[in-house]
C-alpha cells in the first residue's frame, strides 16, 4: 500500500511527518513547486477566503474580466454564486489569470491577499526538511497546479519539467514521480502522459479510484481518495476501500459511482 498527499500544505511537515515517523509509515507528498515562496495560498483557498471567508461582503458591485469574458455582479449578489462562477472559470485558467482575478477581488474588498497559517503551503525550507525525513518522500505536483488539458503541450511540458528541476534542487533528491493536478481523466490531455514520460517521470498518479494491477499504466496509477473528512469519516471511507479489495472483480482504474462527486468537492 502506498500513502500519498497532494499539494504540499505546511501541515505535511507539522502534522503528517511526525505521525509517519512515529508509526513507521512511508508516505509521499506531491508538492506544487510554484507555491513554496510563502507569499500566497493555493488559488482555490485564496478564492474561498476572498468570497466566502469571514468579513467578506458584497456591499459593492463587482466587475471582473476573466479570460476575455466580462463578468458583473451587482451589490447584494450571493457570495456563493460569485465563488461558484469564479471557481469554474479559474480552474482551467493560466496562473497569471488566477493571480489577476485574486488581486481584483482583494481590491474589491479593499483588503490584502493574506496567507492563513492553517491553509498555507510549505515554504522551500520546510519542503527541504520534509524530504529529509526517513519516512516521507517529496515528489512533483507540477509548478502551478494547472488543469493541464486546458493548456498547450509546451505549457504542460514546462509544468512537468520545471517542477522536477525545482524540487530536485530544493530537496537534493531525484524527482521521478508525479501526481497530476486534480487527477481526473479529463484534467489531462491525450498527450499528457507521453509528456510526463519525456519529462523524466517513471510513475504518475491520477485520482480515479482503483487498485494498481499488474497491467496498470505506470503513468496513470489509480488511487483511493478519502477527501477532507474527520477521523470517523476516514474510517468509514477506508472500510469502503477495503471492501473493493475483497470484491471478486475489483474496479480496474475506472471511476466508480460516487468517486467523482467526492473528488469534485474535495480536490477542488
Ligand atoms: Zn492538487
């Protein structure tokens, strides 16, 4: 069994690493290399904080341009509607567009984009410390966490290669494994797996549910995603996963009924 954590939150070091070492459990953290500067939250957390967070109000009209589309919300619009409209548009956007929109939102609120301690990504130095653990391995989750399928091949190739380079430099260790951002089948383009191979990865994880069987493509490894749940919820999900293992015909990497719903909600 292989345990993995995506994105590279700071609590990978403060909470997860001590547990892995205490119980002697090996784990891999897939780190988003472009978020290690300590300056910002992951885009989905930042968006959530700036639309649904404490103190946010829709007292003023909001007007934004996202990928050439002009969006307008009059004062009093539901913040949830604004969040939903922006989330769906920012997910396939470039890193620059996301940054621009998040800056515009901060301006709308007359606030600054903050970095909350309990939501922040690892810093470079923390990433280095994490990789020095005898139980935790750091691998790649690209540079900007893009929806790769929405971007041309050279951009995808850059995300795959550059994250390997940066993380190898930070950790002093070879980077050979990848987790695709989001990990859904439609989040990667038909050529993405070949680009991952060319970039030097020998294994890559998706988030489609399933066991790794002998015939599995090493560049499209299924996983079981428990999502963001409490201890009791995790136990419940794990029991569901183990039922799969016991089944006479376990799923072979294809998404099963409720996985998509879990992923869409909890993996942003
Ligand atoms: Zn991710």
